[in-house]
C-alpha cells in the first residue's frame, strides 16, 4: 500500500465516549498500543451530556433492595420494546454482561445516587443513576484510567475514510485535523495532500465508536422523512453520521437505520435534553399522567416504552401536558426547583387552575384525575394496559406541577451490524477484517426502540468487548 502514514498504533479508536474509552482501556490493558481520535474539542460525546442512567439486571442496587431480576427477564423486556427486530445473540450477550459493566465502573471510581428507578418498558426497577445525574463523571473516570495506562487521545480529528488493502482488510484511517477556530472540518481537496490530512495506520485493528446521527438532520431525514429540522434533538452537535458512512463505503452491513428513537420526555420549552426533560423522565412519567390539552384526557400508558409514548404525543399533533402532584414531584426536586424559576414547569394550587392555563375543557381534567385515582386502588390494568405497582400514588396532594412535552430525537438504534465479538459485518454478514465497532454507531441490539438506561451500559459492554478483541487481532 502506497500510503504516506503519519503515525500508527496497534489499535486505532475513533470516538471518545463511553464505548471508545472502554475499548481503549481494555486494549491497553491487553498490552496493545492505542490511539484515540475525537472530532470535537471535548471528549465524551453524548456520554458527557447524558443524565448518567444505566440499566442492568441483578445490579448491586437491586441486590441491596431485594429486587428480583435476571438477564433472561432483561432480555425479554428488550425484545418486547424492540418489537422483535433485535438480534437475539447480541441481546443475550448484552444482558449477560450488563451487571459486570456497572461493577467495572464502580471499580474505576464512579459513584451512584441512592436511587433505583423503573423506566418505561422495564418490568422491574433496574436503572441506577450516576451521582448528581452527571454523565461527564463516567467520562472522567474512564479517561483517568486510560491516562494511568498511558493511552493517547487527540481531539479535533474528524474521520474521512477507512483505509483498506486489496483484500478488503482495514489497515487504518484518514482523518482531517480541525483548527481550533474552525466550526466544521475542512473538506479535503482530492487532488492534493493538505497539511491537515493525516493517515494513521492500525497495526492490529480499528474500532469505530463514533456514536449515532441524531444531530445529522440531512442523514436522519433520508431515513425517516418526518424527522426534519422541525424536530429537535437531545444529542450534542457532533452526533453526525460520518463514521457510519465511512463503514458503509467499504460495504459494511447497515441495520434498522430508519428506526430512530424519540424521547417522549422532551420539554417543548427548552432545547437539547435539559432539566425539564429530566423532571419528566424521573418524576412525571413514573408518578404522574400525560394529558392531551385539547380533550383533558390521558392518551397512553405512562409506563410504556419510549416509542409508544412518543407516538401517542405526536398523534395529538401538539405538545401534551405532563402532570404530577406534590408527592410525585419529590422524585426529582433538583430539576423541579430550576425549572420553576425558568417557567418550564408551572405550579398550580388546584386542577381547575391548571386546566384553565392550558385551555382544557372545563371539568375534563378533574374527571380524568378522579378516574386515575380510582384506578390506583384497583388490582387490574387500566384501559391503556397500565398495571398499578405497590408504590403507585393517586394525584391528590396539591400543589400540582405541569410541563409541556414534545418528543425529540434522542437515539438512533440502527447502525452497523456487529457480532458478539464486536466485529463489523459486511453485506454478506461476514466479518470485515481489522474493523470493530461499539456503541450507538452499531445496530441490532435495540431493534425498534431502546429501553431507558441501556445506552451507557451497552457502550461499556461492547466497548470492552471491542477493545479486548481488537487488541488480539493480528
């Protein structure tokens, strides 16, 4: 190969979120030299801005609180939310290794809040949250460990293409080095070799950990035309498709690219993920109701998976109102205080005042809440299939809190096909030699929709697998 290599390492990793850093640590611990490249000025990707929720069966918090769970039960929940589009062998691998991934983060120094949540679609409480809801904490812990192992990270390097030899084996990457002043990476001139183009050889393998494409409006609109620029996203601005596209250009197998997940807890009055969305996720949906303001009635099982809740709101054709009372609001007081100041959450002494504020038909909201409260005392499901839990509370303790909710693009479950060794498959489902992938750039695990708290856990599980196997590739 007549490539002017600028540098090399045993394992070259593109992306520095939880998947990329986990891969780097495992590869380094196996004795491989490692270079990590990140296109943004800061490392961490979506992991950095996440609220730090991780789901796993039989995790340490479940054990402390006596919650019965199993990898098999987790597996069934994931397949149910994914509408059976999931690749079973990947889900089994994920379910089996998820708890170990959380224990590994604790070994690295990550601390968790004293709370155990049951998000929509999960059959039992199994989601734990990093202390202070801070996803950047896990990025810091992973980077600290990589620093101890003398791993290398370089920011402002954007992937242009994967370099292959005549046999199709991946031998390295071409990157564009961004200047600190540039908002976007400059496009290379095919007829020249600019100083900002770098070629990095991978002596053993390349690991793609470039994340999803939730912020790539052009690419996501091609997959799902309704998700145009009128739909916001919770992703960081670097969540774009170039890593995925680079793999597709060497004939990697794409999976489920049109199954783009919306977050039903998106606050209509803020951009990005935000604190309003956190209040909805941790307080409104677990302990409150979702109401269409045009009718004053509920529209969905508030404990359903994200896809079902998002579709219900979109079907209403306008923002819907999440409502919780004083007791339910205690589940997420930090976000509540902040959002009351900014007006994203509004406080009402009575339901009638709340209904009037959102122009709901007179008396309809009171009737909806009365029916809901009656259901909380019954043993069976309501008309939406919502089953009461032992800690289900009626909405009867003023004040009441309301937030306007409209879904936002949150996660892209589709991506590259991988196997349980994190090897990327080609269009004939054969491994592409020298190429591994982990995290949101991959597909097949979540199918039609991901359950809450599974993204970070999956990144760590398959990032570790990718790093271990990439380091042993010769």
